[in-house]
C-alpha cells in the first residue's frame, strides 16, 4: 500500500493539468461502458461540472503528492462546517499509478484533515464496480440511495443520464 501521500492545495496555474489528469483517470475507468457503436456513453467529466464543483461554496481541491514529489492523484471536496458535513465530489488516481493504495491514502488524508466532519457523502454510477468496491470495502461508505429513471436526483450533474443508475454513499464518522 502506498504511504507518504501528502495533499497539497491545488494552485490555480495547475487547474487545467489537474482537470486533464482527472479526466484521463475517469475515462480509463469507464472503458468498459461503451455503446454498441463504439462511442463512450457520455463525457466522463464535462468542463461545466468540473468548474461548478471547483467553485462551489466550501470547495477544497487537492493534489496528492507521493514521497518522491510526484503528483499521483487528487480530490475535490466540499465542507459545510455548520452542518459537520462533507462531500467527496471527485477523487482520482493518475493512470499508471492505480492499484497501489493511493486512493485509500488520499481518502485517509482527507479524513485526517477534517475531523470536524461527522458525515461524508459521495456518489458513483451503478456500473462502476471498481468505485463501488473502493467506497464500500476500502473507505467504509454505505450505499444509502439509488437514483435511476424511476427515482430521479433533482441535483444530478449534466453528465449523468437518469436512465443510468447512480449510487449515493454515506460515511458516518461518529
């Protein structure tokens, strides 16, 4: 398992590179969800969704740096201190660095930075088994809701088709 991950606040001049690395990591994870015509079903990370989350009230963006000073991933979270609530909007591990515990190290660093958060929330598409495994089995989240065409999320980002399913996960810290 990867150790020695440090989270560094995303510098504005690194925003585009950060978004591109995240997009590449997400696209890599979605390779199994291709339409019959060979097209990816949807753009994994539309620019509008990325910037909406990045600019949200309480948003914090971090790059994950390993002990060798290499950027290996990152995350965007939002914190509502008054409600002791946190949302993990995006977490990614760079292509080529996946599978070594970096994602867990990023998540543990986020939790350590925000001991005031009592409830964390995140979501992932129904077909992304690797993410479902990661959030439930590695990070301790629980599935609390499943949005789909019969139960729509009124706040769903533009990238998700309501006919696809979307799991919502929660982790209670206390």
